């Protein structure tokens, strides 16, 4: 049994199918082109973002394993979706994970003309607390960790800036090409450059973002300097991806999202950051939080971060007394530095 089939078999057992007749192991191959599995695969393949295509395909495979290989579109009902949701929750899946599965199934229901009430099936509320972000001092300490004298250190510093100074998701950073970093003398919305302190005329174009949304983010001078240093030392490679793995033997290839997570975790541990502040997404939270603390308009943060829903952005603009005090201190420090430089 292949690794994927193994996973589906375990999930099918773990999620306790809705009836004894639906316990047949799925071999991972689509048999009936008119069945739900085949139609779900087509819906997943139509998604614009590669990341969304992979996520939806994984959700649909698991759901079809839950229903059984003979499932048809008519089996996608509010009752079966609720049973699937309950099974996920019994299996210990987080509310965020369950919500992601239900969102994908709503898209499938719409595509195959399933009962409209499938859209009413919801998971438990996902708690949206204070975003886990680094303070200015913590982020500065993290950026000091890579050894800038080495090729690996140059790459790692460029990566940390792309995540924390540009706000890329790790999947976006992994897909970034050299040509996606480009000089632009004019911006469509001048507020975007104004939001990035010490911004240069160079921008990062994000072409394969979440839900297929594209955006452009201006680079600040430090981020640009780090990227240039890396590009100058970047080894020849059979790919145009900006970030590369650096194996001791064999040609370098694109950096994977797992590689990115490991690199961030290693430098965060070296910087003695809290255990819950050692992931790539914490750096994206840091980017958005620092923009909000600097008084950047919510619509501008949404554009720079590529949020599909403005409600996601408003999490960062909620006033927190500790963050507010830190922002005032940081602004005071910047003004004092500017005054000293002017003397």
C-alpha cells in the first residue's frame, strides 16, 4: 500500500464512516469518472493558486475516503458534511483545520450543484486572539542571527526579510522568482510605498498568492540590501527561483516550505525567541502588526498583506496597550535618531 493510500486508510478508519457500507479502503485511484471523487478532483484542479489546489485536493480525497469509493454527488449533503465535521472534531482536529475542510467542501457543493444547506454547516468558532508577532527588538535580534559572511547566511537573511519585512507567506517565498524582484519608479497607489519606512524603488511581485490573488510590496533598504547580497552569492542553478537549497552534493533546487520553516525555527531558537514565536507565519504577523502600530491605514495593510477579507486585517488594528506603548517608544527612538543624523 502506498504512503498516500496508507494515510487515506488511516483517516477513513479514524473518521468513522457514516455507515458500515462505506468502510471500503480507497486505493487512491479514480474508478468512476462520474463519481464524486472524479468531480472533486476536477474542482480542485480548477483553483487558481497552486497551494489552494493542493489543499482542496487533499480535503476532497479525505472526504471521499470518508464516504467510500462509490460516493456520488448526491451523497454530498448537509447530513454527511455534518457527520464528517463531527468525525474531524472527534479525531482532535483544530477548529481552524475543520473550518478549512468545510470551506473547501462548500466550494465543491457549489460546483456540483449539491444541496444549498451544505453552506450552513459550520465548525466551532476559531478564536482570533492577539496575533503572535515579534517586537521591534526581537525582530532586530532575529535578523542578527544569520552569518552574513557565508552564502547560507546571506540566503537566510534574505528569507527572514521576505517574511518579516515584506510579509510573504512561506508558500509565496518558496515560489518567488528572481524576476519577481524588480525596480518600479512609479507605484499605482503611493500609499503603499509610504507605508514602508525607508522604502526603495524596488518591489516584490507576489504572483501565486493565496486564492490566486496577486500583489506587489515595496522593499525597504535593509531588505533590498539583503536580497542583493544573496543574489550576488547565489550559485548557478537549473531554476529561476530566488531562494535555493544549498546541498553539499548535487545541484541546488528551490527551497521548500519545510526548509523555510526549519530555517526560521533555527534562527529564532538562536535568538532565544519564545517557543510560540518561531514559525514563518509569526514573521508575517510581525509585518502586519508593525504596519498597524505605525498608524498605517487598514486598507493599505490589507493590500500589502494580500488579505481577501478585511476582517482578517482588522485583527492587527485592534489597540493593545502594550503594543501601543512599544510603538510610541519606537517612534520616539526613530525621531531621536533622525535628529542626531541631521546634526
